[in-house]
C-alpha cells in the first residue's frame, strides 16, 4: 500500500460483524478487517449478534444494543490504524448495513453529533443520541398484527407488493415503527429522526466538532428504503398523494405507522411528523452526502476531502459487488438460497422483493432488481446427502449424474423437499415425490433408488429459480398461466455461497438455466494469473460505489457520466491490461473478461430436457401444495 494514489473504503454492518474493505483505484481489494460482535465485544452478551430475549419482550422479538454498533465502529477504526492502513489516502467511503433494521435518533442527537471531542471515543459520547437503546434485527417476527394492519390499509398483500415492492413483512421497518410508536409513545415523541443501519453508519462517518447540526443526520438510500414497507415504488403519476418533504413516502402508510389514521394522540404529530423523522431519500447513490467528519480527521488522520456517499442495504451492496447487467443474476447457495435478478422493469409480486437499482443514474431511466428468498437451500441438499447418499458429497455428486433427467423415453422423476414452510411457493411444506413412465404423473412415497433424490433436489430447486426468473424478466404482466417457459430467462449467473464450490451443483445449474455460471476474479499478487475473489462482497460493493461516485467528481464539464456497471467493467478491464493478463488464465482455460471468469457452461442438449419438463414441473408444484 505504498505510494499516494487514492484509496476507497467500504463498510458492512451485518448481523454479526462490522467489516471493512480497502480498495485501490483499479478496484483491487488490498486488505480487509472485521470486528466480530460476540467475540470482540463480549460485554454486550450477544449471541449471533443479537441479545437474549427478556421477560418483557413480545414473542418473536429479536434486537441488538445500538451501542454495540457504535462501539464496533470505534474498535474497527482502531484496528485500521493498528494495521497501518493509509487512512489519509482514502478519498471516498460508503457503507452497507443489514436491511430493515431501524435506528432511532433522539432530539439531542444533532447537538451531540456536532460537539464531539476527537480526544474521546464515540462510545464515550453518543449514548444519549438515541431514543431507543435497541435496534430491531431483521430476524424479528414480533410485528404480525402491524403487518395485518399495513395490508388492510392498502387492500391486501398483492396491492401492498404493487405499491411498496413487497408484501408486509414482520422484519420490515414500517411495521417496526408502528410497534415502537404504540408501545413506547414517549420515546417515539422524543425521536428526532429514524434511520436504517446503513444511514446510521453514514451519519457516524460525518460527525464531529463544528459539523452542521441541520444536516449531520443523513437520509435513507433509495434502494435500502425499498425494504421498509413505506416507500411508494410506483411512478409518480400513479401516486394519489405525496408528502411535502419527501414525495416517495406513501402517505396512507405513514398515517398508519404514525397512528394518525387510528386516532392516536395528536401530539405524536401524525404522518407529517413521521415524514420529518424519516427525512429525504437519496435518489442518486453516486452523489456525496458530505465529507468525512471532523472527529475522523482529527482522531485518525482522514483527509478533509474524503467524500461520504449514501450507505445502502446489505443485499443491494452485494448486488453492486457483481455489477449485474440486465438478465444477469446472483444465486447465493447457502443455508437458505437467495436469487437476485437485474431488470429494467418494475415487477412487484407478493412472493418476491423488488428494489430500485442501488447505483442507478437518475437520468438513465428505470433500473431494478428482484430478490427471491428460499428457506430450503443447503438445508434440503444436505438432508438428501445424509438420508440417501451415505452422508457423502462424492456419492451425492455421482448420483446426480447417474439419475439426472434424460431426453426421450424412461422414467421421469420430480421431487419437492420443503423441510420447513417455504417462502416460494408461500407456505409449501413436506416431501412430495412424483414419477411418470407413460401417461400421467403418479405420487410416490419413495423413488426406486435412494440416489434418485440427489438429482431430484437440484433439478427442482433450479427449475423453481428458473421459472420465477422467467416471470421477472417477462415483466409485470406475466402470471403463472402466461410465463414463457421456452425462452431462457438469464444470460449469466454469478454463483456464490458455500455450495457454489461444488462443481456438480454449478454444472446442474448451468444445464437447467442454459447459461454460463461465472464468478468474480482479480489478478493474483504476482500478477501472473487470476485468483478467486474471496473477499467480503457486501463491503466491496459499498467501496465500488464510493469509487464510482468519486470518479464522477473528477469528470470535466460535458464528459459523459458512466453507468455504474460500465465503470466497474471498464476499470477491471484496465486492471487486467495493466497486469498483462488477457482472457486466458482461468481454470481449465475458461475465459476471463472484466474481472469475471466462466466456471461452467451448459452441456449440449441438457437444457432442452428441462425446457420440455418445466411446464409439467410447475403443475406438480401446485399439486404438491394442495396435497401438503
């Protein structure tokens, strides 16, 4: 890290840790640090980053101490200094935070944040800046009644999704604010502003002696606001009424969350006051919200010119780390599986989540991504391995190849393995198997051979993801009866998560989707080959956004402002050229372009097998739901 070239910092305040990634101008990840909450801050007595429930908590309450997050910032800053990171060279910073979780700033917060002494830690000075001592976690499920009220207010789950991008969810910020206001009305009244974890971290980056009290608490990023059940995502022409401060907030839902439409105490201020508490939405994530605060420049030597860009949610930031183009997707294969699909159409659905693109240019038109979440990810795959494949991945992989669906005659098999009530399709549960030799499909208690379950689990999961991706790509007018299952929905898939290291699983995905499976890479330390990008994608995505925003500030009048995806691709291509690396160098001779390596391609003839069966598969899915 010698020299004086600009550097960029990305932060990730997740459920269990605060992480930092330091990048250079070529978007190489130079170093990463983290603070693990349970391990490094044991005095908060958290497990998995959250507090143990108390006797007074509602059932399903999951929270964390707000001061845990504050002290993690102090500790991370000390670790950056101890690691000799050249903090004075950081020209821009952005943050990501766990989505949905709300932070409540007290009436005293603006004064406290603008009178901080650089001689003391944040932890020593800001405790009174919060009107709630805890932050509801994304795992919180205590707001069921509030969710019902939210959906009633708009006319049901489907209408809720059409307006806000998602149906009402217990973890979402709107229902959490409703709960806070009803249970702690005085604390709500004493609240100056309400933010998300991402805007909280952004705010903490801007604090210090002499900062502007009227602007020190930062607003909420447009993409992160999509996870609140409060933002109206429809075009402005479709919105019946809008607020004066921020037209994006849905007035019906503000009136509900604030209690105005339920006849709550008028001193709480109603929808107008809640709009003030929420503040403005940042529509351009590449425009700075300010420079880093005096506390940071005086205590840690940051440059006074270091720009702070809007923070966003962890899922949008991860989306940015892969700089997805339209018809590209991320499939994260973890305990639960997550699919994110880039699109230029707003495709709301009660089963999905719709988000604004987290780094779109306001002048470039609409850009979105949809997120699908499945409970039965690796949990189901590992259950099949243990129950039917001798607890061995080698046996599992061999069975997948041996019993995969084949073209032409022979028995066809479809299995559904919903070990827990599923999210997509909603509420599906149980294990259901079907076979077909000739004629119609028949229910089966077991397949003829145990190993047949290995192929069935991968095929049914990826057919599910393909079918729903097709409905997203097709646009908002599609439905179960109109989805075109003959057209391949995606051009490329980034496979991440633990199971993505299994080549049999990724090859099966390529075969079902009929597209390349890719992963990000960067030049090795000796610059002679490509190496897997095993960094923290969330904080790296935040750093990419900071670098993009800073690069826009270097443009001359009249220069074309690059789209975020264009910037990342061009920078990584320049990086490869400077390192003397071309398209070669990937494993098994696979191609590399723009820092992206192809790890497998669909095998000839395989995709058509799944195209031929996907319509019947969808009918069986509906049948299994009814038979559950």
